[in-house]
C-alpha cells in the first residue's frame, strides 16, 4: 500500500483547499455516505454492501489486525457485528472484500507491497451471517498464484451471476484483470491469468449488482467498464472523491450509488451516483453515459471537479517527486 507516500499525497489533497460539503461530513446516512466510528477500524481497505442486511457494509483492516471482518451500519457509522474467521491461517495483508452469489463473502488476502515477496496469496470465503452479532464463522481458504509471477494487488471482485473471482494487480502505469478458475479449489493452487489491461493504478474494484459494469478506483481517479461477457470495454471516468488514502469502493446494494472508502481513524465513506447502466438488465450503451462524464453527478459537481483537478495535480507532483528522491537516495 506504500503508506508514507500515499498519506503524504492525501494530506496535500485534503489540505490544499476546502471543497463543498459532501455526504461524508457526517450529516447524512445510509447510501448518502457515512463515517466509520469504530476505533478498531483504522485501515479500512475494502468495502462491500451486504446482501442480507440493508444499509450494512462489510469492511476490514488491511494488516496488523487479525482474522476479522466488521459489519458497519451506514445509518450510524457504528459496528453492529464483528465476525472472526475460523479455519484459516494468520492473515498477512487483507486488501479487498466482495460478495458473490448465494451470499458468499470473499476476502482477499492479496497484498504484497514488495511486489513479489509472497510466492502465493490467499482468498477466504464464508457465508454472510443471517444474524448480525459478534460471532465466529468457519471460512474456506484458497491458495492463489499468478500465471506470470507474484505481484501486489488490492482489488478482488466476484461476478454476481457466475461467481467467478477476478483480481486486479496494482501497478503505477496500469495493471491487468486476472481471471481465476471457474470454480476455486482447496486442493492445490488456483492459477489466475491476465485477460485484459486496466489503465489505472488500482486500489479497489467492484461489480454492479447486475454484473454488467465493473468500477475500478485508484488514489487519483477511477474508470468504469462495460463487462461485455468478460471482454471489458472502457466506458468512461468515475467521479472519485478526494480522500486521504482512497482504498475501497462498492456499489450500493441497489446499484444506484458508488461508495468510496478511505483509510484512517474515523474514515469517511462518500457516495457518488453510479454511471448509467449499473442497474439495467441490458448492457449499458457506449454513448451517452461516457460523454456525460460517466456519472449523473458530473454536472452538479463540475465546480468541485475543476478545483479537484488542480489539487490532484499538485498532490501528484509532490507524490511522485518524493518517490524519485527516495529511489535516488
């Protein structure tokens, strides 16, 4: 996750100027945005809208925590259940969470900050609890390897119709969408193969509930793709809010909103309108939504987007400048 540089960029972005008030200010609830108030959740690195409990979002810390996931009530920002995963090893760098068919939760222990330190990573799968209370749930653990060598990744998505698992690696110059086997196996490694380029330094991704749209976010922006049966087509850019360290994204359960999360104590989850076509049963058209800016919120946010572009440019310059200084040193 390269925390020192990402946090520096976040400070520059957040402190450069004050933007108009948003749902993340804490005055709104539910799918309009909220603030995570649990003092244990300081590195929220993944986000997934519950299928069984309206208004609940699942999240987790990315490291130095344990085998836990948390159910956060978006109406209050409070944790209403802590689930301990049983039957797995010690998590190393948990970066993503997604919910697939049959209300199965998938947790991606897929981080590798040294981009090749771990010869394999893990995915954990468990049923979403029907009752929200502190409990221990047995999880299934899967070993994951990449066909072209070990790498860092922070994005894991499960297609809501097929149940197939995908991972996007994290590369500054853009990564790839990796496809897993049709069915994950507990006997031996599951080999993930690159199937499409992703033009973004990806920190998280999410499928729309219809499975027709794939949203990918990074620190400084986002893209959305028409799934197109797995042969993805880039449709447009996402209105990603400026956050200190933008680490997560999830569609709301009805597909009308994209919820963007960040790390840190009392971290905010901000809502933006999802691009057109996210809730449609038919494939989204490749014309109007992209030309309109990719989101129904574009027109209303045009002023803040222009200001945000300046802030991003300043933050990015400092961010990459310090990276170069560190490399020279």
